[in-house]
C-alpha cells in the first residue's frame, strides 16, 4: 500500500531530515562562534538568512540576517515561506552552502 502525503512548502525549503540535524533554539547561545548550518535567500533581491538554530515545534529560527542591515535575530520559517521578492520568486535554500562559522559568514557581508 502506498501512502501519498502532501509536501508542504516548508518541507521543500528545509527537508525534515535536515531540519532534525539543526541545533535546537538556545542551544548555541553561549557558543562564541556558532555555526551557520543553512543559507536561505531571495533569488531576486538582496536578502539572506543564515540559520544557526531552530525550534522544531514552531519553526522559530535564530541566525544572521542580511538585508537592509546585517544583524543577528529571530525569524520564523513559516513566515519566510510566504515572502516573495520583487519578481514574485519565493525564498530558496542554497543547496551548495556548507556549514560555516558565523565569523566567516560575517566577513562575506
């Protein structure tokens, strides 16, 4: 018997197996140089989100956000899936991004 399940946008953005490997929210708050595990971006704009940790209950993330300013902050994956850039393109995950220390990511921006 085959069971078909609807794949959500969130599962497309970050597959469940990958999501489970991320540190839980607040797990790295005392880490001097946490690792950015996932890079999300708008392909038609200049916004980028680097995830260092995530709540698996409500999908709140903490990480480095690059937009008008560059700053550490909280954001929610469910909210991000509704964001569109100027050309109407959704946020994507950089599948070629490898986990990188935050200090190195900051040097890029």
